[in-house]
C-alpha cells in the first residue's frame, strides 16, 4: 500500500510540474497546431500530391515489417517445431530475399525522379541526368 501511495504521489508531482513547465512552452503561433512539431501547415491535404514511390516504399516497409513478426514467432517456437519448422522458415526467408532482390533489380527501392518504362525486364528507370 505504501508503494502504491508513493507511485501515485510521484506521478502527481510529475504531472503538476509538467503542467507548469509545459505551459510556458505551449504558448505561441504554430505550437498549438498538432502537426510536424510546430511547423505551420501550408495548403490543404487535398491539394498535396505525393509521389507513388512514397506509397511503394511504405507498402514494402509494412510487408517486411510483418515478416519480422513471423520470423520472431518461429524463433520463439524453434524447439517445438523441429526440422519441419526450420525448413518452412528457411523457405519463407528465401522467398522474402527473392522478392527483395526483385524489388531492388526493378528499381522499386530507388528514391528520386523516375520514368516508367514498359517492358518485362524493368519497370522503373532513373530519369536522365540524375
């Protein structure tokens, strides 16, 4: 009970101190707008156009981030799964490496200006002069 009271007391002191200290830093132009740490937004979101490469990289990140969850789950259950689990995880990782190599070879992971080209070999090529 004494520990709970001590935690609640320290938490209360921290919150009160943050309220008084933070109140001085909160006042001011763009700091009241919850976007980009105080940078004043310019224009509307509907008018802003983002490159398709931004979304492509974001999707690749999500895919390879989810892959990490499967590999960690396999590592936790390594002893229970045995060689069948090891073989399955090895095939899974090999497929992911093949996909990553394909994305690298096609230019999907390149940043910068791109010019789309039709053809089975490559679908993205850096613009001339870059």
